[in-house]
C-alpha cells in the first residue's frame, strides 16, 4: 500500500507564503491524477488544487491566482506553492489521488495563517 507523507506547513502571517510537499512511497503519480485537499475541524475535507496526467491543473476559486500545484514524477513528490495566504486558508492540508481517493490518508500538515 502506498503511503503519503505531507510536510511544509506552519504558522505564517497573512500575505505570506508556504510550500507544501507530499512524498509518496510508490509511483502513483504515473497512474493517478493527484490533488491537495484541506480540512477545517467540523467541516468536510475539500479539494484545493488538482493536477492531471497531462500536467494541466485546476483550482478551487478561492485559491486561483495564489496557489500553484506541481509534481516531480521522478521523485514521487507533489507540491503546493501557496502565496498571499489568508486566514481562511488555515486548515490541515492533505494530498491524495483525484477525484477518487484510493490511498489511505496521511497525517496531513497544519497550515495556520494568523497575525
């Protein structure tokens, strides 16, 4: 079973930037579209950005122009560059396959945007 390990979260002031990484233990990027998801306690997990086999990406409206998803297939690593962060971006961020989730969720990485 492939494992996903997210990292790169932290505390950042509004307007700041973070780069999240998701390392996969196997070569799932060759077989699946991938996405970043986020969850706030009490809310459902939502997709934030997805990247397809072709390399094209789509984004939730609230993050368009601020977040960029990318991948390094050779390194089995997915990235999320987050700029101009807002307090409403505060959440635990996860990666997984998209749109169907076929891998167990990792532990996620906490992103907190606060002054």
